[in-house]
């Protein structure tokens, strides 16, 4: 619950406009009141996880870099939540800060660490994170800039005034206070001067002291309260480096034995050498808390009183106290003989008194001499110390008695004055109570007003940005049709200027073609209806809407004219209509049949070519499905094609394009139309499949005729009683015929020459008959080159036969021969 009550809402440069005031006005004013060597102190209260503290540190650093300043900046960042300050002290934040920190600042003051960013050391060194309770702990002082944002709103009025009193005490004479946007200084206005009311910047009217009621805590009667004693902070008039120099010079002057320096409370504030040799340091505190060790608790028990007396005597007399030959038994195993010197240290540059304690070890002795002191008997010294304390007590009592007598006299005088004030106070009390109740009511009303004012400002800014940055042209008219407000881009439609606000809309000219606004506006005022129409303005088209202007309670209070530029849409729509008409004409008159089917396979559209090819009218097609039993589809061999092998069915099932599927459609009159089908899935809802049909009936018929002719030719070719051969002439580089190749032969050729077809076809005559006579090649070359035909008889010695040959050329370079053997 503790963590839930602590609200840690913060981010870098929260409220950009407020931080611009800090950067441009507050920081320059602070430096203007300082010299080049002055320290600047900043206090960020309720710092949470540190984003705001680091933001302020970055602004101060940027100003110093820009103006070449080297002032020391000390920023105290405090919070009551220890976990938050520990997190802030690490200076590591997620990549989400990129939304709040500019790229330049991110590069200059942050170091990337994977998905995070770490604040650079130069910024981290400017801040001190600490736990601090604004209500209970004393404030810092001499603060030049104090930030306390959105914390006071969680306090009651009395507690707010108390915290603001602390702040007034903490701030320097020219210090600035930065509160949250929803916070005010209330009754503390006489302590502060307003710098910026919107973002709550105030300047201190330094009073110099805190009201006594904020310093003294109130406790119930009968309870004794003792405030804890705060440890004093020791400061030097000079720098820390000078103090170290003073200590070092003194230690070196005394030959630098093991040395410790203590203050008036016996606390060790510095050491030299190895003090662990003689002192037993406690183990119950963390070393990170600094030097808070009391020397009298760290020496042997028999020497505690000796050290206490010696330190007091050195401080009081400002003279050196020396104990020679002291038996110093640190523990059972470690025993030394030492001289103890207690030397007072008081210097003009030191604000407090200190004592330097030297542990001077003597050489090891074989026996303990008579002069060695063990301080086992300390009665004489104790009595002397008690005597000194009694003298101090007596002197204190005498001073107290004199003070009491003076107070009694003063009290009697105040008694009579008090009686007079009581009567006046009673009268004022009743008035004060009335004023208090009124003030509380006013404070509540003021807070509510500020919240509503902020909401109104945000809403107004949102509306203003919406109107100015919207691409919609808008004109607001009141109930009398006078211009209430309009967007800047409306001037493209109406001849408007800013000075036209308040003028009747009918007094102004516009560029809307063929449109009369008055009847439409009057209809809206009368019937509260919405009128929408596409209108032309010069060379553009707009969607005009005339709407009633209604209040939150639903009352009619005017008219709103809005214009949306639809030029591009209008052009696209026009082009789409033209494209649709072109597609319709192409679809209807394309010689290729086309049908469109839905996801169920039902035909939903077809063209005229499809009607002719399928032998069905459009009405009949719309009753059928692409995989229905009504179709009679056959293959080339005349067998029935199953519906699952239809191209359209396969395209739907396999979701891919099916091309060039040949099939025959048997129409009602038993006539077969042969077609090539292409089916393409479209993935368009409602139009899932497009099918095209190309009529190839004539091509199929030609193909059948060709096959028949080929069969006839082959039968004639094989069964003729004369040998037949088809040849291709072979030429050399100069174009002379030198050989010829066999392209085809019939069975009679094989019988006459005794050569098988598979051996002959593809070979040349010289390959088959190497010693063939040259006159055969010469005669055939004339026929192949010149065309025509010849008939001759000629014997072949290579074959030992005589032939009658009829040779002709079917095309240039080729020749065919019909021959028979003769006796």
C-alpha cells in the first residue's frame, strides 16, 4: 500500500512550454544575479525516478556551455521513496525516453546501453539524490531554483502553507519557485512574487526565518518528546583543498606517525597512516555513511576515560596533552608501548575546533619499565574531571537563576498585556472561523475553476488545430445565417476574409456552379435534415454537406457547411464508368465465349459468344452450375468426360489457372461443338471464376481431314508397286551439289535395293553407296535446283542394276524419285 500511495508520474521535459520558460527566462535570470565563481543551488523535491531533475540539470548545462560559464551547480533531488531515489541515482532509462528527449540532447547527454540509455557522468555529477520528508525534515537553504510540481495538491491547506513556508526559508533572496499547473501559493502570496501565473513560476520575497509553528512539532499533552540531535556539518571558509593542505602540513611537521583527527564530539573526521593498528572500527554501520566513528568507543576500555579527558583538556586549554609510555593493549595478541599526543588544532580558516591524536610507538622493550602507564588507577584523573564538570554546572545554575528572575519580571508585564489580548482574540476568533470557511470554499471553487479552465483550454486548442489542419473546408453559421467561424481553406470556395466574421453568408459570393445555397440552408433550418450533394468549384469537385448546428442540449443554433475535396475520386469514378462501359462492350462482343461463376460454381454472367458456343440462352445458363449433370462433355476419342475433370471444376478445387483444355460439348440437337477452355480463379468475392471458350470446331474438322489424308497417302505410299524416295540435296562451300540425303522411302524401295528404312533414312547416298556414279548426283541436282521433272533410264555399275526413273522437285533443294528395275 505504501508504494501504491506514492504516485511517481514523471518524464523528461514534462510540459514543454513550462521548460521553455525555465530555459529562456529563469536560468538566464539566475546566472545574471551570480558572479563567475558563485555556486548555484537547485532543489527538486518529490523527484520520483529523477527524470525532471536530470531535465533541469541538462538545461543548466546547456546554458553554461553556450555562454562559456563554469559555475558549480549543485542540484539536490529528494524524495520520500528510497526505491525511487536509488533508481534515479543509477541514471538508466528505457528507450521510451526518445519520445520526450530531442535527438540532439539524446546524443549529447546520454550513452546507449542496448535497449536503454544512461545519463552521462557530466550531468550525473551535478546531482545529489537523497531521501527527504518535506513535512518532517529541515529544508535546504540558499536555494536559487526550487521545483515542487504536483505534490501540494495532495496536501490539506494547513500542510500546504507549512511546506510553502519551508520553501520560502530555503530560497535565496532571488530564488525561484516552480509549482505544478494545478497548484497555487494560497495565503502565502505575501511571501512570493508571481513570475508566470499559467505555469506557476514565483519569485521569493525572502523573509529570512521560518515561522516558529513550522519548526516546533506539536505532541499530545503528557508525552515527552526529545528531538534527535543532528550531527553538525563542518565547513571551512576556504576550499576543501585548503583544509587538506592545512592538515597535511601539520601532520608532516610532526613526522607523520599514525594519526586521527577528531572534533569536539570525539568523532573521527580524518586519519593518516594506518589507524586500524590501534583502533577497532565498529562493524554495525555501512562505510557509505561517512566518518561517524567515535574514537572513545574504538580504543581499549581502560583508555576510554583517558582519551575523553585528554581531548577535553586540549580543547579547553588549547595546549598539547601528552601521555608517555602508555601500555596500549588492543587485544590479547597485540600490545604496544606508545606515546599519546593530543594536539589542539585551531586555525583562522576553520570554523570549528579539532584535536589531532598522534600514536607514537616506542621500540619493543624486553621488560615493562616502571614508568609505563597502564591507567588502571584513574581515580585522581576522574576526580579532577568531576571537579571541572561541577564547576561548569555551578556556573550554569547561576546563569539560569539570573535568567529566571529576569523572565519572572517580564512575565508579570506580559500578564496584563495578555489579558487585554485575550478579549481581542475571542472577537477575532469568531471572525477568523467565518473567514476560514469562506476561504476553504473559495479555494475549492478556484481549484475546480482551474481544472475546468485547463480542460477548456485543451479542448479549444484541439478544436483550433483540427479546424486549421483539416483538409475539410468548414463554415459555421449562426441562426441568422451569419458567419461564426470558418477554416482557412474555405477561401477556395467562398470569397472570405477574417473580417467577414459576423456578415451574412448570402452577402458573399462563391464559386459553386449551378447551386443555390439559400433553399438548402432554409430546408436544414426548418426540417433539421442533412443535405449532401456533389458540386463543382472551378475545376474541382467537392462533396457538400449542409448540417444543422446543434448544442449539447440538442437545440438548433445554426448551420454547418462542409466541403470535402472529391476531385480525384470523381475523376476515378468517371474513368471507372468509361472503363466499365468499354469492358461491357468488349465482354459482349468478344468472339471468345466467357462465363463468370461464383464460389458455388453457379454461372452468374455470360456473353453472346458463350451463348452461341454452349447452345444456351443467358437465362438457361444462369440456371446451371459449372459441374452440373446437365452438361454432356466428351473427349476427342468420343468418351464422356467426368465432371471432376472439367477445367472449371479443377480450377476451383486446385485454386490455380487451367489452360488449353480441349473438349466437345454435345448440344441438344446432338451437334458437337469443339472448344478450348481456360479457367482462371479471380479471388474476387462473388466473381470467383472466369472461364473462356474458344471455338475450334473447324480446326478439329481440318485436323481430322488431314489425318484421313495422311492415312490415305501413307497407305498409297507404302503399297505402290514402284520404289519411292524423298531426298535433300547436299552442297559444298561454293554451292555445288556434291551429295544427297534420304528423307523417306517406301517398302518397294527396300525390296528393290535391299536396304532397310531405318538404315537408309538420314544417310547420304555416298555413305550408303560410296562408289555411286557422279551422273546420278548431277541429274538430280538439276531437278532440285531448277524444278520441274525428268524421266530417264540409266544403269548403275555400283548396284549392278538398271533403272527407269521419274524425278521431280516438290520444293527447291529437294527432289523425289519414282523408279523401277528394268532388264
